[in-house]
């Protein structure tokens, strides 16, 4: 990576929290992502869209350091992640919240223990302070009074909201959402969209949302990046991408069976 680009990233970190440069990912001999480039600015929400298997979740795994690209570099909060050691990753991940497709709560733990898990396991914060913080985050997602309940005592939507509280317990600078509205009915989908917007308002965190759902992207994102055949073929403000002349983007947005995307 040219030195001047690296210096610009470091100098501009007040504005850029994630910078992806020329990422190329190969899994099992198959190219999943190629020539991926984008910047995520502070306070910005980017929706990453594309067909199933397009590599959207793979991109999140790369940003989290769970998957190493074949080539290219990723900078997160000014850190070149390929150069981080174990402690460096531990420190960085404290500033990243993750919301999975499914709630992924531990059945044997209470909601308080689930939401506060990272702090309980990886900090020296007194349990009383953790419980207070958990209660504050649960209130944010409208789950007041659920601290001592277990996941199986909550509805699926409530479990999903608890997973959001867990993602923001450390007041992260960046939140990554992996298909947060998959499988939800229209009413709950709206609830989650509103929750994502409320979290953005409350935390000012930057976010990357992997989603198939055009309604969610339109409701919560500032920008959209469309991945097709491993490449970002369109990126820009939501209105710009929605009105794109690219036939692939148009077909995807319209949900049409006619066009260059073969079904």
C-alpha cells in the first residue's frame, strides 16, 4: 500500500473509521471478493447489499480479523489490522459491536449475564456497575426488567433486541450488523429498523449493515454498496444507488426476474 495513502488514512481518522483497500478473498480456491475499496466515515451507516453468496458476510469477517484476505489492507480506527497481535485485537474489538443474524444468546445465562458477558469476562468492572450498565442498555431497547430472565423466557423479537443491547454495552465506535432483519415479519422488521436508527442517534457509532432488505437499507443507511460477482459495482448515497442506471443494480432493487442477473 503506498505510503501516502496510509498517512492520509491515519491523519484523517477523525473522519474515517474503516478503510478497506484492494481486498481480495479466496476460499477453497474460489474468489469471493476482489478489488474491494471503500471508506466508512465517522457517524456514517453503510448498507452492504447483494445476492446470497455475494461475499457480504465474508467482508465483515475480514474487518473483524476472523478471515485474512489473500491481498489488500484494512484499517480500523487507524490500525492496520494485519499487523495487530492478540492484545492489539483485544483492544480494538472493545470498540466494535457485533449484531448477528440470530440473537446467539447463551441459554444457560440470564439476560444480564448475556448482555454483560464481554465486560464480565474481559474487564475488572465490579459486577454491580456491570448490572447498572446492562440495565441502561436494556432500557434503550425497551427491555426494562428482563435482567434476571433467561432467553427462553423472551420472545424471538425480545431476544433480538437483547442482542442489540449486548452489541452496544461497551459504547463501541463501530457496529457491524450481519443480516439483522432476516426472517422477521414486517412489523418486527420495522421495530428493528427503528431500533438501529435509535442506536445510531444514542451512540453516534458508525455502522456497516449487511442486508438483502431494500426497505431496511433505505430506512437506516446513509450509503449503499452493491456487491456483484465479488466486486462493488455501485456505491454512494442511498438515493443515488436506488436510481442507478446499472442494469444489475436496477434489477436487484426492483426484485425483477428479467435482467442480467440469472435466476
